[in-house]
C-alpha cells in the first residue's frame, strides 16, 4: 500500500470499538499507526444509585441521571468496568502526535467518538475517519477524506438516549407498583409489546369457520403419464367459498354474501357425495390460458431485511444475525451491517456486474445497472446496503468461510449479485376443467409455471451440487393441454378446511412491521426484541413470539393512561424529530420540554396515575369465551379466579400458557384441580411418610411428607408422565433418587443416576453426563452409564493446549463445541473469530479473545512477581508478634467476622426473587423448586420460558449469583456493627 501525505511523519493513534475491528484495520496501516479498541462506549448515564457521583446524590433528578431543570443535561460517568480501558487509551494517546476516531459511521459511532474526546481531552490534532467497509481501499479513502465529529449526529443520539431514560425510569416504577416488580417500559419496546398484544387479542376473539372443497389428481386420457392436481372452484355455476369469504369475529360469511347465490358453502356430506359421483364422470378441458410474466430481483439487504431472511432461511434470531454480521464486518468480509439504505456504490455495482458476466455470461446481466429506493418510513439512507466488502465479490468458498458465518455471507452474496442480473422470465398456464352434468356440473382449476429464462434465479442456486437440477426443481409444469382434451381422474378427495386466526409475529415479521411503521432504527431492532423477551413480555414458541399475560396487563395500563406512548404514529413521529435533530433542523431542548414537563407531560401524568390507577382492574383480563372466569396477573405470575361451589377460588396457571389457548373449560379445570385435596399415592417404605401428588405453578410434582415440614423433598414428574398414570413403584423410584448403579471398574467409586436442574443424568466423581430424552432414569444400568460418561469425558478433551495463562498458570485450551471452535480458560470460553484458522492460533491470540469475552481490553498480563523481601528490622518496627504467639487477627471493616457462616438455603434465596428480571426469576424458581413447586429439569424449563437450553443455563447462573449477592447484602445490613 503506497503512503499518502497523511501517513508521513509522526505517530498516530486510531481508536475503534472492538479488538476484532482493530486487528483487521492494522493490516492496512503502516507501523506508525497504533490501533486500539474502546470496547464500545466509555461513558454512559449511571446504571444504578451506586454509580451516581457523591456530589449529585441528593439532587432531585439524580435517579434519572438527567438534569431536567437545565435543558435535560445528561449526567455522564465512566463505568467502573471501563476505567481500565480509559487509562490504557490515555497512556496510548501520550505517545501520539495525532488522534484518529474510526468508530462506526452511524449516530451510535459518532456518539462513541464524541465521548472519547470528552474523556481523553486530547491536546493533539483530532480527525474523524469514516468508512462503511474494512478494506485497504476504504481505509485509504477514509484517511484522505477525514472530517470533524458531527455534533448534530451526536445530539440526535443523545436525545434518543435521554428519551429512552425518561420513559423507562419514569414509567417502570409505576409498573412495579401496579402490576409486578422488575417490569420495564420503553419508548419503542412498549410499542412492540402492544403490537403483539393486539395480534393475540385478535386470535382470542377469532371464531373459526369450516368449509369444504374437492381436489383431483388428473392425467390426459391418451395415456400420458404426467399427473397434475386441480381444485374445484365452482359447482352448479356458483363459486365455492374460500377462507377470505368469512368474518374472523363471527365465523359466518361476510355481510353482503348470499349463500347459494354469491358463494356456495359445501357441507362435508355433500362434498363426499360429489367426490364419489364425479370420480367416474367424464372430465374435459374447457379452456387453457397462457400468460407470460417476469420476476425482478429483490433489493440488496438492509438491516431489517437481512434479519428477516436470516430468520426465514437460517433460523437465526435478530440478535444472532447481528452478532454474526458484526463479525463479518469487523473481519472485512461485508459492509456495515446497520443500515436502512438499499443503495449500492458504483464500485459495488461494477463488481457485481463483473461477477455475473464472469460466472454466468453476458446474457444474465440486466440491460442497465439497477438501483433501488428504500420503502421504509423515515429511512436515513446514510449508508450503503449490506453487501460483500470490496469489488471482487468473492463467494463464501473463496473466502474460506464456513458454519453460520459462511451461510449468512452466502445470503448476502447471492442477494447482492442478483441485483445486477436479468429478470427471470416465466410462463403461467391456467386450465379450467369441467366435469358432471345438471346439478353435478362442476368446474376445477389447475395451474402451472415454467421458467423460460432463469435470470437472477441462477444466483440463488449457486453452490448447489447441480445448479441446473436445482432450477428444474423450482418448476411446476402442466402437461400440454388444449381445449376439448379428455382427461381421466386418478383420484378425487373431499378436503375440509378451517379458517386460521391471524399469525403471531415472528422476530422477522415484527421487525418488518416496525420498519414499515417508521419505528426504531437498524441499530435497535435486535435489542428491542431481546428486551421484550428478557423482560418477560414474550416467549419464543418455535419461531413465534407469544405475548405473556404480563404483557396484556402492562399494555392495559399504558393504553389507558399513556395511549400516545404506545401509538405507532406518535412513536414514528418521534423518530422523525430525531432525524431532524441529526440534520441540524431542530433542537432537542424544546422538544424534550414539551414531552416531559407541564400538565400533560410524562412526569405529571405518571404522578397522577400513581394515585388513581386501580391495580386490580389493570391486571384483570377477561374475554367472552372465558365465560364468568377471569385471569389475573400477580407478583408470581398469572392465576385464574372464579366461583367454584359457591365460593371465589383462585389457582395458578402455567406461566407458559399462551393467552389464546385459554378457554372457559381450561380455567374451570384449573380452579377445580388447584383447590382439590392432595392425592396420596401411598406410603414411602423407608420413612413411612405419605407420598403426595401435588400441582404447583410450574406443573405436577411428587412430595415426600406433609407441608408442615421445613423443606419436604419434591420431584417434578418427568416429561410425558401424566399425573393420572403415576404408579406406586414410579413414585417410590422418583422419590428415592439418586440411585446407585454400581462401582466404576477403574476407580471403584459409585456411579449414580438422578434428576437435577438440568434433567436426568448419571454421575461418577465430578463428571456428569445427561441421559438422552428417550432413556428412563429409573431403568438405566451401569454399563449404559459408563458409555455415557466415557463419551462425556472424550468431549471434554481439548484439541490442543495453547499454553499456560500468564496470570493463573492454568492451561488455555482449544476446543471444538456445539457452536464451533472456541478457546477455554477456567470457566471462560471465547469463540474464534470468523475465518480465524485454528492451526495458526497462538497463546497470545487466545488471550486476546478471552480478554474481549470478559468485557475489557485487557492485554496479556505479566506473571505476578513474588513479594519483595522485607527490609531488615521491618518486623520489629511493625510490632511483629513474638515467636510462638499468634498475630492478632486483621480487623474487619465495620463488623465482626461471622463464625461458621452457612450457605444461604433455597428458601432464604427465594425471598429475593423479586430483585431479578421476570425471566431470570422464573428460570431460577423452576430449576431450584421455589414458589411452592418441585424442581424442573433443563429441557422442561427451556420449553416453558421459550429460551434455548444454553440461555436457560446462563439465566440460572446469573440469577443465582444475584440472589446470593442480595442475600449477602441483607445479612450484612442485619448484623451488628463492631464497637
């Protein structure tokens, strides 16, 4: 790379956000440039009271972190976890003659750059580098075309942050008081929740309708082998009813449609009778219509369309998509991944057209370069679309990418190259077919499609073993048909249909709607959905986002008192204001003043709501199909309420129950079962205690002994075992766990089987191995257990030991796991970067990955030195204890050391569940057997809360840590202070 004028003389410090991005950029800069990472933002608003500086703690606005009386001035602090990063950047700046800010080119990146200047206070010249891809040419251009920090972009990002803090910190305490602890409201999050709740309401109120038609398998009567399908469209000259003819709210035909005249509603009996009679009747082609059409390629990816396509084709969540795309960008494979633009640069268009001409031939090129305009409201169009970086348009294979990174890159490559390809030319054929006479006269329709020229379709089969065969598989041809052709019926069946309620949102469809309404921005879509799930407002059921009862209650309050805040139009208007601020066309102060203060401002309306909102009414849900019963949302989840036997009864409902699955019968059954006496299975043979079959908020379980015991033993029923099917032997077996299977042949120590918080398992010493789903913990034998333990031990072996960690001396290892290659040190795992070769990985590279994973820009620390020897006489001067006597114990800070302090019990920790987020609290309660229920296994909890098993493990670990911390703080406050 030739040196530019900007590269000659002096030392320069370049600051980016992440170590991966820094590593890539270093490849394109000369040695006089030092590239360091800020690890994201170095300043933020205080996240807790502990982070508020002492001089501001008594200010009335301190909790908000925003000085509302002085133009909504934010109070910024350097979080403790970022102080080391800031120190290292300051040290690096001392050796520099110039500072280059090379953070991302969006508002977030501009804000990070501005905060860096505010904290570092550089005394050397500062320039802003901007690029949307990390290639040699892009970095060269960025160096030659630097600018200053754009304060308008910073103001827009700051205003967004202030708005989000005002909404969250003002409304969330209201939700805690009126509904349940640890809930949160958000400027965009609450709109997303409302959209899901509205869709679920439609599903609850939906009344299905049934209708019938006939489907035939036909072939030409002259013996041609090709069969094709046709569907009945008319009978007796009247069109058959289809799903679009029914009213979702009533299940009846829509108003204005006259049965028998406008549409015909076939009954099951009539449909089956017709199928029997028409099967042997003569079938004739009445008419054949041929129409040629074309398909044009879709626009290149924006953030939202990439998330939608990755969800549809790869099964990735929005968060996973952005994580993988971030890695591809930082390693120089794709352009910047947060964009709402569909523009392609001239360089990209020329590169894509060269790739098309080289791979497929000139006939596959579009006649002229294609350009696309964004369809999203409030699109900023500031960046390019997401595309392969550079102009070479290398494929996934040419880059050597594999795994999920390779699959996502392949999606982006195909979409980009396809934009510059010719239209696909298609031929559509529709045949109308008659059968029967008189009252049986019916008409069927058959449709086919053939490809005259594949055009851009060819790019989408790139990478197939046989692209031509893959294209042929997309064909849906009809045989050559002509008017008057006789056909034979090979099969004819009556088909029943039922109208479907509106589909729930998936992550992809919710992002699509948010974007189309102008709500949120490319940088926020993934975090919006992640927050909605983590706060307990939705669960994932497969790809579906299922709103919880808590979402309904929260939305009830916000719709009743803060309708504007959850209105899509108002929220989109706020995004427009932020765009105006970014463009320098509006100031933030007056807008924030109108939004927050005054009689109709957010602060005043929230204060009024604290006094006059009826918490019980807000948390009560009722729908016509639930009859006289209601569902209420309480501190520990949803419960049913209604009159049973002349008395008002309540009963917990499973937290995973979807609102649209609730019926009157289900609520009545829950109330009866929840208030019934415990079912005694029998007496436990060893202790003679009763074995009780009980029902808790998380399902049925067995309990040994009565409730008056301090902590009776409880075991959840294994999945698939119905309460009514539990036998005496099964109850004894489950309550007897763990079972000893025998001695291990190598150690002589016991091998056991049991059920733990992560499901059934076998154990030897400290090695645990999960039982497969189809194996019974009460039946597994020693030999099978040894096989499972051996496989687990083999999986735990590293591929390579890279060396000893310089701080601990423990090994740093390379492993191959479920999600690919990773390095491991102690309990910390860090995935290898996209395209990173395991063969070339060094100990230093592994330490950098581990440091990034732990959240700090830590460099490999030097080995700790041994303490220096004491100077002569130091012991005496310090009052060293005489030989043979004990030195005095070190004084504790403020309280005596608690002798024999015991570990907190589950019951003690349960008292602090309210300090956790709703999702973490539910995970911990289910796995640990809190809230009056038995412990559940990992798989059951993952299904119940709609998270992956890995996410459940992480939530459990995080939640238990927070509970122990809360317990420790409470115990410390309760203990007497030493005199």
